[in-house]
């Protein structure tokens, strides 16, 4: 099967000589058709540049980009059957909501009546039926987000690109939109490529995700794979929170001399265990309490569900865990 | 050490700050009174006094102003000869505005979209520099440039393109003996003198259009031309209108350029200048100055109806 989007050692460098910024550095990537793909990474990691390479707003310095098997290096953005939901939504302030949504159809030359009918249908799909006559300035942030979504989807793109679309929304709305986006993607069957720096968002929505770091992909996989088996310290730390154990400590726990990762929720306090240390502090999180233990040079966090007894700060305690939860990574 | 919850007062400045904090309206009133006095009384007052004069008329025998309300002066204004003056000025002002807008757009677009750092400084300097020298000096300089013995005639002779210049000058109405005595020359000087007033508001308007808006248009399938027509132009329109108000009204009121460059045909500004000076017909001069004001009001109403200010 051809991939919806394929990167073949794609690079995008800015500047020349010693000042060159390698925003995207020899990235290989295959995004399966019909999947919800997330690009996750801190700011400046190259994920947004990758998205702009797909939409055509950036051109690769090297490498080839294929969309459904076709090389798009010579194709400008307006001729790519790909649409973007912009981070700031980029709605046209001088047009009504209906005209915003119908814009893509208008520039393709569709007559007014059918394009307005189709725009209204799309507005209905994003639960904004009846808002067509308003101006974008009269809508809330969440509503603008939906208009931007409808405006991109009305063109029936083969790939929908979303650039941190939920970043400006408050927590409740963001969670509601996450569910809606996911449901919409399932229903339409369009490939979604979603850029975010929020690991919860990426884990909960994506079918597969790529973790970006410094212009390169640190790891690609399903959310469960990446959470359970991070390949590097960066991934372990960025996706979820993790205790990173140096090679020496891994060895005392029976592993090879490599870095390993232990998730805080897999740790228990016990009478005896492989790790012992002094309790430094508690941090109350509501559903659980995070207990920080100093074991030698390493600080280890354990997550204790609410209602369970907590070791007092200053006490010496042992930490136990099921051996299969110790994940050994590739780094020495 | 314990410290008081309230810091000590340090004199008059603190007392004034406290006073204005309690009475913000007093502060606003103090701030606004001088400019309102100037704008309201001195400026608008004298403007209305002038316009009032246009409803008086002049006694044809004594040459004195009769302070009685009449529309006689206005009927005089629309005599064919005066109507020609108004029409000529209107056409010139429209042409200058259009020419300035077309020339200014690429410059403003470059400055708003691409110029950064040093290039931005070069842009502002380049646009403002002509404003630093005297208006009269610039106009006389242009007269020399456009003259029959000037550099343009010389350059066309050198490049064997005198034919083009002569063809241009042999055009009916806008042509003439030389560029400096033709409407073409006057148009060039007007555009040169007023173009900074078109570029600056245009650039400010274009700067406010986010880059993502242009990308969104392209992303949705628009060509460059479609993006320009449906997104850039409508969003830049308030700036273009603001700039055109400057170029249009400045051209309408100018009385120096038509005197120095051109075929000495009369323009509104020149008519006002002559009527209030040598002719001493203040009422007719006042009636003439009503014309640009009315035209501007009509223009702004039309612009508003066309939705030029919707994006403000």
C-alpha cells in the first residue's frame, strides 16, 4: 500500500555555513493512509517544519517528499490536495463564517448557491449550523477552531494537517475537542497529521506518533509502544514522566550497563526491595501523590494512588517493582 | 525587621499620582483640554467661519462683502468656467491617487512582508527622505528635470528614444510643448510629492495582515492573483483608503504645483488663491474651498458603503 505521506531523508536547513540551522535533518517517515498520525516534540524540534514541508510552505533542502506516491517537490501549496488547520486558525476577518468555509470552493470556481450549501453542510458537521452569517470576530476560540476545521475539510483533502490546533483552548474544551477530532477522523477516514507538544494529546489521539528532537525523529511507533519501550532517554522523559536510571544502577538491578527507565506508577513502597533511599518530599496531585526518594545519587519518583499510606519525608524506605517494568534503553 | 504596609509619601509627585488615581476623569480632562481647544475653537471655528462666508456675496459695484445670507455665490461657482476648474482638479486628483496607489503598493508590500532589520530602516529612510527637503525646492527641481532643456530630453536624445517622448507630448489634452508644461509633467510631480503619504498607511495596513492568512488562502487552493484579490486587497483597503485621502485631498487643495508645472490652467487651489488675494472675492473663494470637502465626504461615504472599513 502506498503511504499517504512519505519522507525520504528529507532535510530543511536555514541559513548558510556555520550558522546553518538544521530544522529538519534527514528525516525518513511513512504515514499510513487513513491513520491519525501525531508529530510530538518540544518547540524547535522540527515538527512544525515537517508539517509545512507537507503543505508546501517550506521546500526541502534535500530529500524527496511523496504524497500518495507522487513527488510533490515541484508542486506549490495551492495544487496539493492537502489542507491545513492553522495554529492561529487564520480565518479571514472580512468574510462571514460561511464565506470562510466556502473559500476553497470559491477559488475553484464553484457557483455561489452550491458552495454555500456545501459550506452550511460542513458547518453542521462541526456543530456550528446557524452560525454561517456571523463574522469570525463574533465567535469564541473553540468555535473559530471548528470553523477552521470545516474550512479545511470542505475541500475533501486527502491529508488534513493540524498545527497545534488545540493549543489556544482551555483544558475542558481541549479534551472535548480531542474526542471530537478523533471521532471525526474515524468517520471521514481522511489521514490526519497532527502536530503537538502535548504528550497527553498525542498519546490519547494518535494511531501512531513520531517523537521529534533537534530536527530528527527520535522514535516512531504506536503510543503504547513508545510509552512502554522508549528507545532513548529523551523519549522516556518527554513522553510521560519517567525515572531514568544510569547504567551503573541498571546493572545493580540485574540489567546490562545501559540507561534504563522506570515509570513512577509502577513503583511500590515495601519492607524490602532492590532500591532503598530516603524520602525527600511529597507532591499532592489529586488522584495520586508523587513521592520523591533519593537513592544514592539518583532521585526517583513514585506515584502512590490516593488513599494509600505514604512514607513520611526523612524516612528510609525500599522501592519494589515487577522486573518486567524495568525497561532497558539503547543508550550506554 | 517589620515594615509598614504603606510606603511613605515622597512629595508632590506622589500626591499628584494619588489625586489622579482617585479622579481619573480629571486627568483625562487635563490631558484633552488643550488639544480640544485648539482643534475645536481655533481650527474648526475658523473653518466654519470661512464656510459661513461662502453664503455671503460680493457687491459687484463696491467690491465689498455683503453680510447677508444668499446662495448667489454658489450659483456663480457652477458657471461653466469654474466648473471646468473643479472637473480638471477632480480628474487630476483621481489620476494622482490611482498612480500613487499603483506605484506605492509594491513598495509597501515589500516593506511589510520582506524587509527586516536594516532593510526596514532603509525603507523608512527612503520614503521619508524626500519629505526632509523643502516642497518648493523639489517642485522647482522637477521643473528643471522636465524642462525642454532638462535631463529627460537629453537622456531620450542620447538613447535615441526621443520618438517616445514626442509621441507622449503630442497626445491631445495631456500632452504639450514639453513635459514641464504638460499635464503629464504635473501628474508626475504630484505623484512624486504625495507618494510617501500613500506608502506609509498602506504599509501599516499590510503589516497587520498575518502571514498565516496568506498561507491559508494558498492552502485552500487560491492562486497568487486570487489571494491578492480576495484576501490582501480587502484587508489592505483601509490603509489604501487612508492613503488615498491624503493624496486626493492634498492634490485637490494644492496651488503651487499647477502654477509652476503645467500649462497654467486653473485648479481649485489656484482659484482660491487668486480669489482671496488679487480678486478679493472671499465668498467665492470660500465656496470653492467647500468643493474638496464635499467631494471627500462623498468619497468616504462611498468607501464605507463598499465595505472599506469593515476590517478595521
